[in-house]
């Protein structure tokens, strides 16, 4: 997938239905323009992004084989992803092993399979509107918050469309990116 431009399409399992439809359409639009989806196979936003994207144009990182009945082969989480995840989670030591796997797979969503190809941008929905810049992440953002914190540390733009103004900011960013390539 090296010729594709990666973005992360992620978010809460409780993403509103109208936003899920928007994410499905947005993913098709991004795919048309040569972008490849990175997501995590969870219900809600992850599944909405992944729904209509061809398999060769997406990387679905799973915390374990068969997670959520997803057939993706990307379920081996690297030791380095666990190290990175531990740096960004506020209470890493208190997490159960399965939850650590969920958070560590988020590292791959942002940095790629070998952790050496950061995504270009992140589109998400989290209940508190967090993007890590204008609105800090909180416990409400869960795994999405973890991904946002990692993206922020790599200066990757995050567009949390829970805040309506982020839709126009995403549009401006995307149009600017297309015109510069």
C-alpha cells in the first residue's frame, strides 16, 4: 500500500448514525482520491469507514485475530507499539492485557504496520470533541483519545467531527493537500 496516502478513520463505538453514514461516504471519497484507510475494526466509526472501501485500499489493525469477526490479517502488534502506547496512556499500568492490546493497535493505525509511515491526517468522532489541540483528550475519548494523543505528538492533523466546524476545516485541509500534490 506504499503508493497510497494513508489516513486514519477512527472513533467511538457510540458515534451517531448520521455521522456513520457521513464516514462511509467520506471513505469512498478519500479512496477515489488515492487515499488508504487505516482503522481498527471496532463497531461504530471504525466499521463505518471500512464498510465501502476496497480491501486493497485499507489496513485494519486488530488487537487479536478475529476481533469483531474481522478477517484482517493485521493482528500482530509489535513490541514497539506497546512501548509507544504505554508512553501515551495516562494509566497504562492499571490496564488489563486485552485493553493494552486495544490501545497498542491504535499505534499502528497512526504510524503504520512497521511504525515508520505516519498517516497524513486523522478523521474521528469522539464524544467530547477532542482533537488534542483546541480540545484536550479525556477519559471519555477512550481508544480514540489514545490515537489522538499519538497523532498530536507526530504533528498529524486531527479532525474530530463531533465539533461541526471541524468538517469545514477538514475540507480546507483536504483541498489544500490535493492542490499541493
